[in-house]
C-alpha cells in the first residue's frame, strides 16, 4: 500500500475490500491489531491501518477505493459484532497507553475520537 507501484497498490486495496466484504469482524480486528504497538509492525503500517480503520468507521467518510459496492461501504461499526467492537476498543486503548511515535498517537487518537463522537449518537450510550 505504501509503495509507488500503482498496480500493487490497487491489488492491495482490492484484497482489503474483499476482506472487509467477506468477514468484517476479522477485517476490523486485523486492522486494530496492527495499530497495537506490541505487535512489532513498522510505524508506517500501523499509521495507515489507523487511517483505514478510521475511514471505515467514520460517518462522514466514504471508502472511495470501493465506491461501487454500496453494501461494502456501510459503516463498519454497524457491521461488526459486539465482540469485535470490544476487541477493537481494547486494541485502541492498548495503543493509546503504549509508547509510540507522535504521528501514530495522533492517528490513533483520531480513530478513538471518531468511534466515540460519531457512534455515540447511534448507540445512545458511552462507548468507552
């Protein structure tokens, strides 16, 4: 995804869209696991995982890489199970408590804010 080869980037986006479509719980869980600083992923990968997950949870963003598939663009938070939501939240909390670079912390905070702010009105409860 981070490379300059557009064909490879398109293939990576397609695989992400297929994963999101086939098993939203695993998709969200995998992205959340990547964000966690204890997993050993490079900072660039953790950063992009936070952005991708935030865009999939945002009520204002649309996944333009899969714009033709309206069902696959329904807010991810609505599509994942309660267990998956709890797992994602736990991974984010762990990431926020971890020692990480400022830019990754910023993106993780943006993700946490998106979940809390955008989803609270739909769940009528405090999320964290």
